[in-house]
């Protein structure tokens, strides 16, 4: 498991409120610490998706 810092506000699953993958959000830096290749449950499509995936129903985690 290799986690990197990624910017918030990017239309990717790791930044979506509907994604239940492993991530840590740093609100002061507006960054996520996440492994974009790991899968998490998508509450929109009801299936596992990678953190790097995106869809049209993106809702930013705030």
C-alpha cells in the first residue's frame, strides 16, 4: 500500500463523498492521503471502484 498526497477538488473517486475507500483528508492543506490504485465501495454504482476512477455523479468531499 503506497499512499500519496493528492489535491482535493479533483473529479476522482478518492475525492468524492460517495466513495468508501481508505483515505485521510487534511482540511488545512485541502489534500488527501490516498492510494489511488486501491478499491473502495462506490455508493452510486454499488460496486468496487479504484480511487483514480471518476464518474458524472461526482460530489466533492468537503
